[in-house]
C-alpha cells in the first residue's frame, strides 16, 4: 500500500513537472515582448533593457527554464510583471478565495443534489421525478458564466437579496489570518462579518455548482434505482422497514462510493470552471488572476497559477484513488496486485 | 439487425470481384453494419421509431435544426450581423428586431444565426479532430512495445493534469486570439481523454476469441487491429465523441467569454454574452439570447449523445 502510494506520488510529481515544462515553453511562443510588458507602457528603451536583465529574459530559453525550475523548487516563482509583487505572495492572496468558493460549491452540491437524486429514484417516473430530471438536464447544459450573470442580475441587481460582487462589503473584510474570509471572520469573532462573507459567496457557488449538481444527482439517481431493485432491499421491505429507512439506509449507502469518487474528480474541474464565475462576480481568486495574467502576457504569473492548479488537480485525483483503494476491496485487489490494464 | 460482435467480413454485402467500386458504393459499404461507419448508421437508424421517447425525439429534432441553422444561418439572417447602426443601439425586442439590438445597434438575431456557424461547427470540428488524433495515438500505443506504450500514457497523464479549461486558455492565449487557435487549443486539451479510453477498449478487444483466431491464422498485429479490433471498438468511440460535443460547445463558449476566441467583431455566442454583460441591467436581451442558445445547444447535443449511447453501448444494449 505504502509503496503503491509512493509510486503514484512520483507519477503525480512527474505530471506537474510535465505541465510546467509545456506551459513554460508555450509562454515563450507568445508573440510580444515580456520585458516591455514588465517595464510598463511608457518605458524608454533603456528601462526595457533593464527589465530584461532583471527578469533574466536576455538569457537563452533553456537557461531561463532551468533557472526558473531551480528557483521554483526553492519556493520562488519570480515576479509578476503586472502587479510587481512576487508571484508567491499574489498566489497566497488569491488561492484561498478560490478554494473557499470551491469548498462552498461542493457543500451546496452535496446538500442539494444527493437528496434530490435519491428522491427522484424513490419516486421513479412520478411527477416529482420527471420534473427533477428536467431540472438535471437544464443544469447540466447551462453555461456557468451565463448562469452567473443571470443570478447576479435577478438576485443581486433586481431583488437586492445578495451583494453584487466582490469578496466583502466595504469595511466588512475580516483581518486576514488564513485568507479564507469565512474562517477569518470567525477568528475575528464577528457574526456580521461572517454573514457578509457568506452572502458574497452564495451566488457564485450556486452558479458554479449547476453542472456538477446535475452530474451528481443523475449518478445518485441511477445508482439508487439499481440498488432499490436488489434482493437485500426487497428483504428489508418485507421485514417491515419504512420508506425512509429503505431509501437512506439501504439505498443511499450503496451509492456513496461512486458519489465520493465523482466529487473528488469534480474538485479539480471546479478549479477550472471557477475561472469563469470569478470573473463575473469580481472575486479576487486565482481564476481572475490567471485570466488577467494570460491577457497581460504575464509569464511568471501564468506559470505560478498553472503550477498551483496542477498540484491541486493531481492531489485531488490521488486522494480519490487512495480513498477508493481504502474503501473498495475490488479496487484494492485490482490495483495492488498490479492486475490493471 | 444483428448486434453481436461478428467479424466484419461475415456481414459484408455481396459484391462480385468485378463490381465497380464507385464513391457511392464505398460510402454505402462504409455505412453498412459491418463497415467502419456501421456504428453511426446503427445509432441513427430508427431514431423516430416506436422505441424513442418524446424527449429523445425532440432532442434529435433540435440537434438537426441547430446544425441546419449553423449551415444556412448566414443566408437567412435578416440584417448584416457586422453593420453597426449607432442610432438603433440597445433597442428592445420588437417587430423590427425580434431579439433586439446590441450596444452597436447590430441585430442580435442576425448575430446569433451567423454565430451558430462559428460556435457549433467549430465545436464539432474540435470533437472530430481530437477523436481522430486520440484513436490514432491509441492504435500506436497498442501496437508499440511496452516502453513506448507507457510513455504515451504518461504524456496523456501530463496533459490531463490540468482542467481542460485552464490548459485551453493557456494554449489559446499563446497562439493569439483567433478561432483556429481556440480549435487547436481544445484539440490539444481533449485528445488525451480519447486516447486513454480507446486504448483501454482496444486492449480488451485484443483478447476476444475472434481476434485470437485471426492471429492463429497468421494475420499480423497491424492487419488484425485495422480489420478486426478497430471496427468492433468504434461503437464506444462514437458514443464518446457524441457525448463530448455538448461539453465542447460549453468549453468553447467559455473561452470566447474570457476573450481568447475569435477577435471582437465576429459573432460568437460566448463573446456575445461577454459583450452583453455590461448592459444586463438596462438591456437584458443582449446577453440573455446568446446564453440561451448555448444552453439549448448543449442540452440538445447532450441528450443526442445519451440517445446514441443507449443504442450503441454494449453494456446498455441488452436492457432494452
């Protein structure tokens, strides 16, 4: 088991290194002069030359690559050309916002999609099931950025139930300790700040969760229908188990494995989709940062974002695999004996 | 209709050695159940038969309509989609402009019709190219010695270590804003998934009894793959490809929304949403209609994928 995890960890590291390498050489393909971007629009030729030397852009590309890798291993990702801060500190400021959004999205997804899927299966082919399935299909097709705009328009602009954008209202930002506004406001001991932080995260999380809810609910529904057809469920019913016990205890439990696997995979995908939602709600997360960096040709910032997202993505899939091995004897058998294809 | 996996030759249409193989004849052979395209004709045959539900049927109809709009859209658009008429800026939907006008006074409906071509055809092209590339690489992996096979799979892992959205954004930005670079970026982001799936299927099919008998009869690995393994694995490929179209439409719209798609004046659904976003409180129609179009397309193609999957997926076939 330990050797297996170590091997997977090695492969994961290899993947992250590969991604960084590809993106590094890709950013060198971008037409345009990174030194000019860094020096600013009004810079003289001399200042541009200075910036070029300071950022090491006058060196051969291969040398730049190894210089970057060497620094990255020591935790230095260079300096952002547009914010003029170190990329590491920029990331430290933006990553918590995105992670918080993703975690809240995940909670919302589980709390709404799992009961809905279970209910849909229990009331199979009756009116609630049909309407729930139409809802799943709609949620699965709607583009998150458009849904985000509509939610913002209806619930923030028109009804005023939620704040329009940003991470906190003016003067309501909790003092930064962890970077997660929900946690920081609790540390500060201020229920008002907590409420403010929560109100700012609900709409983005709702928009982001739509496609993921659809997948989870459909998965729960189809697994549940399979489970409710089994002999052990018939047996439980004949023993006099009530509908609640049958659905929750016997049906839902057997669907949990695949739901957890799906959720773990979605964690990484949500990081990608968060890009779109953050830009609508002006949340200062890694998605907004990456989008700005890409549009500004800010090489080091792009690389930093790719590194972080790559690590989160690979760690998430690694955790999913380990949990599967842990909980499912069939997966354990096929993985640890090396019988996989 | 026989659906069991018989070797391709068994069902080949009777054709004498001297029958001329015209292009039409070749196309017919390709689409027969035994041909490489047999899965497509099997999946589409009887879509309107008794076994197809109302929802499935409407999904098929909407999909066909969307493709038709993508092709004829530019010819039926009532206005010039690029002509700015400042005097007509932000007109609400009415008898003159059914979906209103945008901030430059351009007709939203016309832009939607023209944008269908860009968005939908490009998404289909992405899926087509990434599927072909994915299948080819999978074939190479299966035929190659272990080391090469493992290396190819590691490369796939590397490409799959980032969400498709992030990878495509980076590549598209590196290549410069154009429709071509978005298509290329999405192909690069999507082929590894196909390769991984197809390689798994090919390896399983390689162990089937009829493949073994072909090999016992002295047929080499490459001819075996092309004539026996591939035709019997393609159904799953068609299923995968049809499921991917919906995701490709949404991903492409997302990239266009972020501003890395076709450059500004062109009518692209995702870019139209981005453009209408600023005016959502005063002129809701500018962003709402293109978003609705993306949603309808994603849902219709998604359901179409489901329909094809139910028809072709070997594990689901028996249940019907």
